[in-house]
C-alpha cells in the first residue's frame, strides 16, 4: 500500500497560494520515506516552536498500570507512535499550555481557528502544510467518563486503514488557559509541501 502513495505523488503538483505562501499540492509521503518533525509554525499567530520526539513512562494509578506521555517543557512533543512529518496517517504533537514555555497556550486561548495554515518542518528541512479543519470542544480530563476517554483517544489514534492520499496533523493540549481540567484538540488536514 505504501508504494501506491509513492505512485500518487507522481501526479503533477499544483501551486496553491495561501497567505503569501506557495504550496505544491501533492500526495503525502509514504511512512518509510518520511522523517520526524522538528519544527511547528502557525504563520497567522507568529507561532514558531521546536518539536522533539516524545515517549511515555509507565506509571501506576489506582492500582492499574498505564502509559503517560512525557510532554517536553520547552518544545512541542511528537508522539513517536504517530506518523512522521508529511506522512500518510495522523501526526500527533502535544504541548503544554501553562507550564514551561507554554508552547501551546494559543490553542487553550482559542486563537487557533478553522482555515488557518499549520506548517511542519521535518528533519531534512522539508516543510509541509496542513489546514485546520476542526477545533474540538473541550473534553474532560478530570473525572472523565469512559466516553470522554474514548473520544480523546480517538484524536490521538492512527487510522485503521489509512488511504495513501490521506494525512492529518493533530495538536493536543490542556484547556482552559488557566487550568488543566480538560483536553482540546486541533485537527488539520494535508495540503502539500511548500515549494522552493
């Protein structure tokens, strides 16, 4: 299936102007051809943050073992079990909105909106563009029901059978800006690679 993605990328790119940026519309990369993200930008907000790989730690909570993501304090964290930058699947980045450098404070303040462009740079310097298509309603983190937990987990999940032409970016943080009682997610869909 991943070879089909490479074949789809051979179609002629179309230059798309977006707020002064030229994006070459193309199919996303095959996972095997992609690199980890190293930078996240939202030009409309002048947001520019480094991205580092993020792993999890197994902890015990109420007698049960669970994996807890170790979100970096000064950067956005790339979920290492998610798609690399510009690749087929779901690329997931998390960041703090109150602690450390509060790199995702703009998300908690409601400044990220549908239609904005998000750019992700990979380890090779390629820049990929996504368009925000959804900003979730806040989902309870404290006293969450099973339905709340399932809804939050769905935003972080990889598609069961991703299409070779489908890629998305998901940003996750806490909400509201002054507390950690809820989660909020921003979903952006693939547009293409920025032209040189």
